C-alpha cells in the first residue's frame, strides 16, 4: 500500500472504535531489499550526503519506515498514528552497508508504556545481510494524552547541548518537508502543509526530525568510522522556513551535535560514539 | 624532513585508485564530480591506510564543472577520511588535467616543498553543468546591478520566451566551432590513417583492457563504485570485423574513417594517484612503484598555424604531443626507442596513429620538429599494453590519473624499465611524461 494511503487509513482508524490495548505480536519482515540508486541519490541530495557506495547511516531508516508505518497503521496498534511525535532515535551501524547488498529488514514495536505526558512506544528496525546484523534503529514515539499499561517506558538518551560558535548555518527552505516526504515516504501532513500543521497546533509546517538528524550527520561526512552509534533527541519542532545553526564538538573519539535557532531554542541534540 | 635548499630529490609514484569508468547517462548518471572524486579519494585512503593523515597536497580538477564546484578538490578532501588539514587546489588543462596535476605534485615533492600528495581528476558527461541562456544571464546580471525600478522594468521588457533554452556545454572548440572528432578527422585524413588501422587499434585496446582485468592487473587500482566493478565500455569480444561494420560519424563522404568504435565515448569517472618522496613511502611502509622522471607540455596553433600553402597543412588540434615528446627526449638524452611501455592516450584511434606517423616522417620531423632524423617507429607490442581510453572510456580529467597509476604498476610488475606517457588535450595542447621503474 502506498504510504499516503496508509496515512489515510490510519487517520480513519484513529476515530473508529476497536483499537488494541496492547502491542501486536510479531514483526514485519522484508527480505532481499535492494537499494535503488535513483532513490538513494534523491535521498542523499535532500539530506546533504554525498552519493557513494556506503549508505548514509540514516538511509536504512527510510527503507524500514514503510514497515513501521504498516505496523502503526494497523487496526490492532494501540496508539493513533496521527499525532504521534517522534521524540528520540538511535541508530547503530555495525559496519558499512554498501549499495548492492541484499538487505533483510525486520520491524517490530516494543516498550509500549505510560509516560508522564501520555504513552510512549519504540519502533525497532533491524537490517541484516545474509544473517549478519549490519544496522539497528530504534525510533521512540510519544502519544500525548494517550494511556498505556503501566510497564516500563524506554529511557531517552541523556544528551546535553553543545554550546559555542556555529559550525554551520543552514537556511532551511519552506519546501524541506515536502522534499523529505518525497524521499522518505513520511507524508505526515504536518510536514507538508501549514494548514494541516495548524490543525495539530503548529504555527507553520515543521521539518521531519529525521531530516534534521540526517542533515546534521551529513555534516560529519568522512569524520565518523563505519561502525558507530548515532543517538538523537528531538527537542523542539523546526518550523519551516527557518535559519538554524549546527554546533559540533568532538571530545575524544565521539561527536556531540546541536541544531539550534540561536538563543536557547534547541531543535535537536545528538551524539555519535 | 625537508631537504636542503635547491637540492632535487625523486618523486615516487606509490599507487593509485580509480572507480570503474561508466558510459555517460548510465550507472553514474546521478553522481556528481564531487561524489565521484570523494569516493575515489576515500578508496585511495583505504587502500594505503591514510585515514586521518595530513598529506602535502591534493591536486585535481574537472573539465566539465559546475560553478558551485569552484573548490571541488578541497571539498572532496573535506568530505573524505583524510585529515581536514590537507590542502588542495583545482587545476584544469582539458584532457591534460590529470597528468598536469601529477606534474605539479611531483615537482613540489622533488623540491622538498611537500613530502606526499595526491593528483588526478574527475569528469561527468552525465551531470553536465547546464547554465541559463546567455541572453537571459546578461539580463539577470544587469537586473542585479540596476538601481531604479524604471531600469529594472526596462530590463524585464527584454525577456523573451526563447531565453528559456539553456546553455549546454559543447564538445567543440570555441575558436573553430568544430568538434574534437571533426578536428581529429581532418588530421586522420592529412596523415592518411586508414580505417583498418584505427579499428585494429580499437580492438586491441578492448582486448588488452579485458585481459588486464582478467589477470587481476586492476585489483590494486580500481575500487567498485555504485555497483560497477569494471569499466562498462569494455568489450572483450571486440574485433576488427565487428568494428568494420560501423558507419563513420566524423569527417565527411568517401574518405571518412572515424566511427563510434574507434573514437572514445563520453564517460563518467574519476582517478587519482598517490605520490611521495622515497622517504615518505618508506616511513609509511608503502612500496614505490615508479619514479616520476620528467614532463613536458606543448601547444600548437591549430587555428591559424601552418595554413593552406603549408606542405603539412595546419597542425591538428590533438597533435601537440608530437612536438612535446621530442623536446622531452632531448632534455633527458633518450630516444623514442628507449622505452619499455608507451601510453598514448586514445582520444581517437586516429590520433594515436597520426602521432606515430608524424614521428616516423623524415620531412615533417625536419621541417616541423627541427629534427635531422625522425624519432622513428616504436615497437607496437609495447603500446597501451593494458588497454587505453578507447576501451576504458575517457572521463576527461580522470585519464591522466588512470594512465600514471597503470603505467607505474606495469613498470613495477616488470621490475625495471621506462615508460612514456602522451596525452593530447583540447585547445591544441599536449602533456607528456616519463616514468621509470623503481629499483
């Protein structure tokens, strides 16, 4: 099913009775996924990566995103898809993943639990090549005001902002949400259209968190080993258009990144270790 | 470890890395010059264990270049695994770019100004720098400079629908309006280069390149890119019979001999060589494949030179190496026969053959090259032994890096000897060089 249609289905499902109370069991699996060079090139251009043989660390996330959505749009999924907020994301690259490798994708949901502000759930994706784990991703979503069993919610990474001068200034154009939606399949209307964003309480359309994260990691091209862990905490939505600053620090072998709008407004904090 | 002032040391060719060359609008259609150059640099860094190293300099260029790529090579360094403190600059001498870059780096090494460096180039004929229409560009420039609303309005009135047609890079010489192929066809005709000889050279190029891949010659020279592991233009089953069926595309009428088979196709690709002092190589436990001995450039007046009344007509656009090589040989006290390998860039098969004919022609050699005896023939078994541009393709600025790394590897395999490189370039220029096997 096209991702747009999944969104529509989820939107209708959100107002219908019969939603599950617990996470559906099992996982969604896609085997032998081949990277489409044209798609990779589009993704790389939108996010600021070069086009090379090694996939950007955030790219498998978009390969798995459709499966995540399929899981979340299902009637049995306990949280309504519209209104889910991506609050944190962690990616581990176990080794360089190359163009031309046949990727096996597995996606499941876990850690569905109560949160002071609602309910939180993790969507977990794993990529392997011929049985060898090469990439893991964990996306943490929050449903404000929703309820959940009182189990243990996943803890968010404890990341602190980097202060100091900007390493780069980004002028983020108005159509960034539409461009990233086209390459990621994440066609959540809050990224596409100011009116839709207003309906969810944002003054303007907002950038995808994973776009901001990808753009920040792209700034480290050539500086990070093939095997690394990327953790992101999404703080405040990045309204479109915006001019924001990337601040980087490189203590020891690790990197700390902050995307800020100047005076104290942090959009994203990330580490690479 | 800088040597004493004014002393000159040897510049070593330590190795090279390139990506497979791809026919234009094919496998690399979505890759930019920066993408390819960065990937090639990272491949070189991985191959020689240079991650995090500060090298003396990286020098490269591209012939077809977007204006945003003004600092192409430095940007590639910043995106690579080399230390960001490695300086870089761009050079551009049409098809001579890669070899000219290697000359620049090796000269600095010889003078002790740097201990190591990377040289080469990249080109894409797919991701071409299409620009706005020239008339439109002039209006936009004037609009930016206009000071009053009236002046702007007047300029806007000059806009015409036809100005939407963009400027597309031309493969033609600005001063003659002829394409490179048309120029080469004139030279082929003047030197009486036969269709059969051209097809023979083209078939040999394909067969040699395919055989070199098969025996693993390129294992240490090529890193796969975007799913390509070999140059996708190579046709191992190429033969004179098959090539003979093609219709000529350059030159006109009866005497036309140049086909798509004996001309290089438009290609995308990138190639780099690693150069250094012998000491630097030893410190890094890297082998020295060959030494970069000397180089010469030459240029000919292909626009007005010679002339209708001249016995030899005008100098051909791609014949400058004919002049560069005798000067290089004289300076080094060598004859044309003192080489074990000849790498003559196959812009067109006819270019190679016309060059060889010119060196064998006593009258031409005397009148045009000032030589009492011609340079004479070469042993054709030593020519482009691992294939050349007809088979591999020719991403303009990448060709020099491809040839230097391949020749150095070939000399290293043999363990002794000397090789000659000859590359013709647009604008009537030629770049030639001598490599010697390291002892």
